[in-house]
């Protein structure tokens, strides 16, 4: 974890300002533009504060200093959770996020804080993802992380979870931007993933410690997901989904928008397909994203790949192999090969249907083949004895 760059007393002023009821990121930003530091804001009179554009009630809250006690409690909770506060004046704060309309004045962070300065790409999508969406999000995130990009998402169910897991499986970097406190596990089934992110990646939020994941928080956090990223890749999403909101925010912030095309009969393809119609970059593999990044960013990724070769002796991080759904894979037995050919990436197949498709095969032979394919990472089992091919 990075060492603090401000004193504990200075941090307390920032936290107290963040916690003023009704002030918000934009209001706090205006006060900082006028008074320069949180300490100067709290030394100002109520009249001076109102003259700077805040309401009487907010000015009274600031002048009374009532949020300092809450700030001390936040410092204690941060210490207990291993979190730090990264203020907008901190050199570790992402420069791209500073430039959006209403940047948070404080980010709470757990994990590798240095990832805030990494080149990152947001991968977002629906919570109710299809097997196709999960496969695409995992594979693209893995390839893009291998190419040197940090994968940013929101740790929600579905596409977000798949994106984080794909990056971690590639040994790459990933950032989770939460709509709750960085010490709150949401959703609860992602407890293990959150532990992995705190250890290998980064968890950030503008919401104070122990903040519950209220629904209204998620559209607010989406501007941070797009704000710290070079672009946003939408995998699946319905018409009025969070991923549609994030894509719109990315456009407003001047970020590149990418989308993976989907089945036109699926409601979850509405958002990415419409984005493509409106000019978003159609993505079939990792290079469709990397090739559209700014030249400086591409040079940075290439330099990082060269350093990786020198340090680790591995293949260049800037050129992972593109996915190919038609490759038969490694040497397989006849039953395993026929089983793999019968499975699909975008649709789960039940065991009984597989038995009917893979002819002249007993149940035990099929189960053995499925086990072999699962161990080789070519097949994944879903609940209810359903199976999909891994992309």
C-alpha cells in the first residue's frame, strides 16, 4: 500500500468536507476552487460560504464543524479495513478523473493504489448475463489485461464479475469501483473475489466506509468507472441499463466507446447493438480495442511488453493471440472431441441433450469426457447439469 502523502490532520479536513450533508462533489469542487484547501473552507464564515454559492443549511453544517467527529470515525474504519484516502490534490489521484465535470474530492481505496495511474479500460454489462456474455467478457478482459490494460468494472453480478475474473486469471491488473463502502461486500457471493481484488488489484469508492449499496449510488459511481478509463467496452445490456448510462457518460467525458455485437433477438443485445449503430467501435477481439487507443497509450503498452520480455522472459504483453472459436484444441479422445463440437459458447446445453447429440456414447463415457474437458479449461459446468464451451 502506498504511504500517505498528507498528514492525518489534513486528511481529517478532507474527510470532514466529503461528509458535509447536501454538499456533493460539484459543490465541494466549487468551494475548493474558491478557498483552495479544506482547512480554509472550514475557517470561512457562513456569509463567505453562502457567497461562494452553497445554501444556508450547507454553510451552517460547514461552519459548525459537525462532520469532524464522523471524519475521525472514518479514519478508524479505514485503518481497520486497510484502506486509504486519495484526495483530489493527491498526485496519485487519476488525472483523467480530475478532468470530468464533477470529480469526487476523495477516493477511498484498498489494495494497489498505484493502479490509479495505470492505463485502464472499463468493461461493463448486465447483471443478468448470458453464457455468451460471460464468455466474451472473461476472454476479452483476459486478453486486454495481458496486453497491459487495467480492467475497470463495478464488481456487480454478471459481466462485471466476469471482467474482473478474466483479468485476474491472466495475471493482469483490475480495478473495482463500488457503489458502497470499500469495506462492504456487495453482492455477497463476491466475497472471495473482493479478497482477491484487495490483494492483487484495487478497490475504490467515493462513498464513505460502511456505506450500504443503495440503488441510487450506482449511477453516481458509473461516472468514476468511465472517468478513470481510456474507454468503455459494453458487452451486454438492456435498453435502460447501467451499462447504457456508463456508455453515455463516457461519451460526455470524451472517452472511446466500444461494444460487442449480440443476438438481435435478445433484449440484452439492445444496448451494445444500438451503440454500434450510433458509432461505437465494434469489437470482435482485443486488438479492435487496442488499435483505437491514443498513439501515446499504445506506445506505453508496447514499452511495457518489451520490459516484460526482458524481466520475465515471457511473450510480449502487447500481442496475445486472438481467440478462435473454431480451433479444435489440444489432442482429445474421440468422445471428448465430439462433445466439444456439440457444445456452444453462447448457449448452455443440458446433460440429457448432450447424450442425445453425442451418439453411441454411454452416460459414463460422456461424464468422463466432460470432466476431461473441464480440467483442460475447455468446458464450464453451470447449475442444473448444464454445460458451455469456454471461449
